[in-house]
């Protein structure tokens, strides 16, 4: 299977390195700028490179596409890939609005090809037994919490590369936690969403702090909070049930329960599960593990938080999130 990788940042690296384990060919690299695109293609063994997504989609040799581009481009680029009939793996988030997410899902339904999302938190194997117990009625979730703190005053990504785009705390990093919560709660009906999204920062032009609290009709709660102004990183999640407490420390690579600590996969290994599942899904003609439609409950929660910010500050385009 010949893969077109769109994007040469950290996720482009992770997805590329994961392809070898499923015997997929890094065929074509698509990048914004010629020099780094050519360098990435040479370093990771791509057979060619281009700065034109349109050219890549017109290439009949491209069997599938992985979009690892800035969040604000996901909706437009995903729809283009699906319209071209290319199986697609789309990095998180699906889009930067609920309406945009619904447009991508509709495009996927029209295309009728395998396509899915990179939501690695859903793929952690430690959750499989828990979900089985929940489905069997043996355990019930009471509360889920997530924290994401990082310093983002300078627009430099995890690889140290000066980026051309600006991140968004609500629609990117909170999307991971909110989607995990809605997934673990199996799409439970949401009674209310409360939120705080900060005013625009004078340096970055984006909100730097965020809190989202969703309450379900079954009296379960999902709380996510974080900041782009922290002096050190915090990246963890907590699941409290009527049977145990599951504390995932993503940075330390540990899971703590009432029975003690165990090691869990690092982020890159966890993400590789998504890449592998996507390639296998395309070969089998099935949908990948995380479908676009399955992410819509999380997008509704994020949109509720965005609507509250818009009502207070006025709907507007900001760096990294053009007004749709």
C-alpha cells in the first residue's frame, strides 16, 4: 500500500515510522515548503515529494492519505481527499467547529471509502478490559478528568520546529480528553456543558486557559482543564468508577489503580496502533476503529464551549482558527 503523508511535523514522523510494521510504503510526502518537504522525504524514504495536495490526490499510485497538517486545514483537506476517493486517516481534530465536523462526516458518507480519525487515547489497551466490564454492567463510571498544561508562548512545536501555524487549546488538546470522555461514557446524553475559555492573549492572539465540565443525564461528569501558560508539562487523565480509580500519567508512562502502578505505552507507541489499524482497515475494506461519526458527541461539547466564548467576546477569526 502506497501512502501519501501530508505534513512533516512530529505526527508526520510518528505515522511514517509506524508504516514499516504493517508493510506500507511511504510513497509521497506533501509539504507546505519545498526544502523541508524534500529533506523529510529523503530522510524517511519517501519515493517523492510535492507541495501540492491536489497533485498528490490526482496521482493514481496513491492508495491512501494520512493528513498530519495544522488543525485549521483539516476540514478543507479532508473533504478534498474524500472527494478524490482516497482512503483517509485524519489527525485530531476532525474540524474546528461542529458544523465543519458534520461536513467532513457527510463527505465521508458520500465517498464510501475507509476513513477514520487519529484519536490514540481510545486505542490504549489498558481500557479494553474496563470497557468490557462497563458494557457487562460490572462497573460504572462516575467521573472522568483530564489535565493538559504546557508552555506555548512561543510558536514552537514538540520537535523544536518553528511552526507556521498556531495551536488551539480547546479544539486540539481538549479534543483528545473530551473525545475520550464521551467514548468511555458511550455517548451518554449530555445534560449541560459549563466552560471557561480565556480572553485572547496579547502575544499569541489565542485563549491560553480553558476549562470544560460536561454533566450527563446519568449524573456522570467529565472535567478537562489546562493552560498554555504553564511552566512545566502536565498530561494526565483520571477515571473514577464505583469499583476502582484509574490514574493515567501519560508523561511518566504509568497507570495507578488501587492495586498499584503498572507501565503503559509511551505516546508514540500508542499512536502507532492508530496507524496500523488504518492500514489494516484499508486492506480489509472496513472502517478504521475511530470513525468520523463517533467523534461528533465530543464535537458538540467543544462547540458548546466555543459558543459561550463567542457570546462573550464576539465570534471572530483568531490565529489558528479562522471563522467558518
